[in-house]
């Protein structure tokens, strides 16, 4: 099972069966073979509607939660420690239907992180994603800060 989770398609399948995602209506649509991007959908349903009949804020955050760390740790490799540090979500408009978000981790961003951590220092980069409705309306903006450091020898 652990080896399966180290491949993008294996992790995609595992996350889609992960009970908190499955019952919240969250579906991972794609994880790029090179770990450079991911796409996620949150289907509006009776288990994730809030009091007002729109997307529950916790589900909007949950659909965005693990992806920056997962992409970073798999792109940087086993020589790095990657942890979530801080998160923020700004609710912009009600999610009245299915919503989507996408994550893209560029090589330029990875080079910035490698340079910042080359001497053993930690890096605390921020990453942003936007949750949108099918028509492109912005529903939420999510920011995540990661703790990243090269592993110490020995």
C-alpha cells in the first residue's frame, strides 16, 4: 500500500476512497505524472451543504488542504522535510453548485525553495489556490504556508 501511495495515480485512487473526502463529495480529478499539478472537485450534496444550502466552508478548505505539501514533497524528493505550517481561507461568494480548484507547482518555485534551503535553513513559502464555480466565479481563495527544510545528514 505504501508504494502505491508514492505514485500519482495510486495516491489519486487512495484519496478518492479516503472517507473524509468520499463522504464530503470531494473528488481528486487528476494528479500529474510528474507531481507538478493536481485538480480537485467538490460536488454540492446533502452531506456538505451548510445552513444556507451552499458549500460548507470546512469542505471548501478540506478540498484544498493536502495538495501543496503532497506536490512539494514528491517534487523535492526524500532529501526534504515538508510540513503544513499555516493556512488561510477567504470566502468570496457562496458555492451554490460544484466547485473546482487546481494546484500548479512550477520548476521556478522549486528552484527558489532549493536555493533557500541549500545551507540547511528552513523555508516558509506561501502557496495560493482559488476555488471556483463551473462558470468561473471565485468562491474562495486558499493560502497555505509550508515548512520546508533539507534533511540533516546522519
